């Protein structure tokens, strides 16, 4: 079967993550054929690191290139939709780093005007219905400057990090619905709250460990999602958690419980009274100190699912099938998150249009 030629739009954190996790597929299934960045120098440096043949400074040119089959969008959130549309119009397959899109407005824009309506194998083995889901992604903030502003990020922790746990709980309910009735079980309503906890006086007087200094986005969020079948999911996402990235998911079934402790992963533990003991050894993302007990992930990217998701995207294109994380899920994730923003702004539960 023909090797797919990947063109990556972006040359920073997300693009690096994708490029590294394509490596098991390079040669047999994919070729890193092109990269585009805001400046040619950034693109050239990325191309040198990852042996990419072609460099562009205009994503339209990359999308139009006859040497690109798939456009992988790893640029800033506010450009995702426009690059995706350009790639689709050029007849290319599209992979989009989360989130699919957003409301890129001034922070003063009333939340009620956000386009909520418009944006719209463990289960196999157990056979148990999901009664409740709890999921979280939290850490000490983004390193990216654009993430601090609504205008460029489309939201704060609920959108940037909440996309992951919201996507997980929606995916599990979609999958359960397909098994039970041949169609996804969708979210029906959202009740949420958000805050800027790093603006509190108590935080201002303390040493700052947070990566992000949020300008007008929230750094704390919680959402309660109600599904069509009456089951519930609770999602937490914040930029105020020290101690490294926290990724956990728990599914409470009628006949069992499944808990995924993705980060911190406890397969390996290490202790040192002084962080200097470990020298420049990498422990895990966003850990403020290497002292004390630490949980180095033996294979961090694998534990988080990055190579698996890219392999599924590539195989979906080659096999002409839907990916496990496809456009229907991407759309509902955005819909639920913006319903959460409206809920937080109005103090009421937001019902989703399921007519």
C-alpha cells in the first residue's frame, strides 16, 4: 500500500509531539514530507530535526503541494478551522490537534453569544452500562503565550485541557451507545463553573510556580455533563495543579469499576532527598522539583496514547474508515465545552439541542 505523505502545519510543541510519534510508522506507512511554520527559519529548523524534505512559510502552499497527502494541523488553536478548510478544499486528508475549533473573541464578549448550537474494549468484555464517569486533566499551566488570551486560544483550561477529559467521557458514551443500540449516546446538558484562581490575593503573595500567567482566560474549570440516558460525567481541568501533569479517568459501571491512572503513572517510582541527585535526567512533564518521590513514566508518550492515536489516524486513511476519534466526536467536544462556558456565565444548566 502507498506510503502516506504527511505535511505538518506548525513547528512547536504539538508539532514536535506528532513528529516524534510518527517515527514508528515512517518508512512503512508514512513519510514526513513537508512542514510549515510562521517563519521559514522555524520550519527549516524543524525539518532538520525530523528529516522533513520540504519547507513552507504559507500553509496554503503546503495544502496545495502535490507531495502532500495528509495535512496534520498543529498550529495555534485560532488557526485550526481555517487550515482544515484549506486542506479539505485542496482534497487532502486532515488531522487536527485538539480542539477542532473555538470562539476566538475578546474576553469581554458575552458568553451567551458563543455558537453552542451551531458548533454542535473494556465495555465489550463487561457488558456493564456506564452509570458515572469522572475525568481530569490538570497541571501548572501552558508554556505557550497564545494560551493566555481568549482572542488566540478560544478559551482557557476548560477548552485547552478539558478537551482531553471531555473527549474521553464522550467517546466512552458514544462507544457504549454503538454497542447497545447502534448509535452514540450523546450529551444532553451541561452545568459548569470556571474561575481565575491565580488572581486571588493569596496566590499573588506566594512564589509563582505556574507556567501560564493567564490574561483573560480561566485557569480552573469543572463541568457536569448529563447524557441522553440519564448518566453523568464530571470533568475537572485546571492550570493550578503542582506536581506534574494529572490525567485520570474512572468509569463506574453497573457491574464494575475501571480506573485509568495515566499520569502520574505509578509503574516506576524513584526517590531522592535532593533533586540534584538525578542531574539533567528527565522525570516527567511540568514537575517543579526532582526531590522527594517521583513517578518517571517508562514510556510517557505511549502511556498518553500519542503513537496509538496517530497510528489509528493513518490506518483509517489507508483503510478508508472512520478513525476512533473522528469528526462527530470532535464536534461534540467543542459543543459541550462552549455550553459549559455559557453555563458558567449565566449560572444555569445549558440544554443541548438534540432534535
